[in-house]
C-alpha cells in the first residue's frame, strides 16, 4: 500500500454477545459502555474485568470540545478479525454466541473518531496504585501523544503503551503485518492485534454493513430478532450471515 488512504479500504469489527442484540436493536444503535450505564441497560460483557478497570482510568483529550472524555465513552472496534479477545471466547466454548458487526473504515473520517496502534488500555498504568492518565492524541501538528498522569506515575511495569491518533494520515504508522497476521504469540503482538478504532458515544445501526456469526443456527436466531425488531420500522441492518473466516475453527 502506498499511502494512508489505502488503509481505509476494508472494514472494522465490533463483537457483542448474542444476549445483547435485543437491547441493541431496541436502541437502534451500538452504545459506548458509558452510554449503556447511563441508560441502565442490561448488558452481557465479554471483556476482562481487569482490562475494563484499566480503561476506566484512561481519559482522552477532545480538542474540538476542549475537554477530556472517558475512554469508556467510545464504542471500540478492531481492524483485526480473529483477535486474542475472540480466541478467549473460543477457548471458553462460547464463540458461537458472538455476533460481529462490520463497518466501513471510511468512518475514520468522521468528526471525533480516533484510532490507536494497540489495545487502548495499555498506558503503563499500575493495576493496584490507581493512577489515571489523560492522553492527548497525535495530530498533524503534534506528532507524538502527550500524557498526564495523576496523581503521579506511570507506575505500571509494561514496557509498551498504545498511541492515540486523530488523523488518518497516521494509519501508515500501524503494524499492519501483525494486525493482519495470523499469530499473536507474545504480549506485544497481542497488544498490537487489538489496535482499535474509537467512535464517540454511539454508532447508528444504519452504518452496519454486515453482521456475521459462526453457525447457520446462530444466523437464523439473529435474523429472527432482526425481523421481529423491524416489524414497526426497519432497523436498516443487513441480515446475519454465517462467515466462518472471521472466527476460530
């Protein structure tokens, strides 16, 4: 690939548990963790609680709003499909309950959408000391992320941390060989494989280009929910398809 725009060809992916679909369809959008909590919605999480507690201590500077936003105020997507996170669901025997929403990468041009070069929770935070971090993403003017740790720090022992970017020109910085590669046999490769796209607050279901599952029976179950939710007004989403290439076999 020759330039950053070439990396906008393709999709990004958001995974949810089947049990969350009814709520998602009733809201007619994918919501951030913060929005889910504010609306007091029932939600079956597939995330590690220790990772969620780290994400709760990460804040991202939004220059146009002149304020920090919680990392939990973003809907996270991955560039990769078969991520370490999905592999955990596979090993737990619940991969067939996972539903994958697919969105065009062109959404990275939208106002406020950010991306990282690895798992956004990796900010060298200590698990026990409780320090927080405010991250200012890289821009065309500031080529490096800026961080402010409060009340001090960082106190974590990780040698690497993930950068945040607010302009698609930085897509060339990503480790596409690992993101698109098959294996993640080190902690650093796992971090990079979880490179994220962060959409502020919510994503309307009308932007969903595909819904994928790992069995024909699950496709039927998802499509039954879509048909039921569309009785009054169309959800504007495609029917689910069995797409084993997105899952571990």
